[in-house]
C-alpha cells in the first residue's frame, strides 16, 4: 500500500518548490534594493544562495518528473526530500541555539513547522519506494 498518491506527490513538490524558489528570488531582489551594506552581505552569501536555489530546482525537477512519469524522478525527488529534512533540522537547531533562554515556545513553534515537513518527506520517500511508483516510474 502506498502512502500518498503519485500525482499528489508530483504536484505538491513541483508547486511547493516553485513557490519557494519564487519567494526566495523576490526576497533577494528586495534585499538587493535595500542598500549598499545589504548588497555586500548578499554578495558574501552568493554561493549559499545559489546552492539553495539549486536544491529548490531539484524539488521542481523531481515533482515534474513524477508528473511526467520519468524513471529518474524517483531518485531526484528522494534526494530532495532527504536534503530538505536535513536542512530543516539543522536550521531549526541553529535557530534554537541562537535564541536566548527561555526557548520553550520557540522549540514548540519549530517542532510545529519541522515535524509535519519531515512527515510529508518520509511519506513521499515511502511512496516513491512503493510498488505503484516502481511500476509507474519504471521508465
């Protein structure tokens, strides 16, 4: 039994990653127009931002690949899910450590964001490894 419908997985990751990519681009454009100091900070982080854009493009490609029933989409989307889970956990941990005590409410808010994200990613990975995905995305 599959966890999620393959069409839902494809649309969820294609649209979600596309929206994240567009939002990131808008934020960078807005920051670029903010002033010289902000532009210098952006220039110092250009490699980090480029890698993040690449990761979101991986999500779009995996989602579209699932919708088009391409065999390569299984490993691309699984790679994206693993990367997203690891980055979300690392980011949440760094945010939690940087906050001054008391951090209980912050921990709760981070958990309410990260845990559903991880649940969707795990369900997607299980779906991509399921019989239906193996049959449909066989190539």
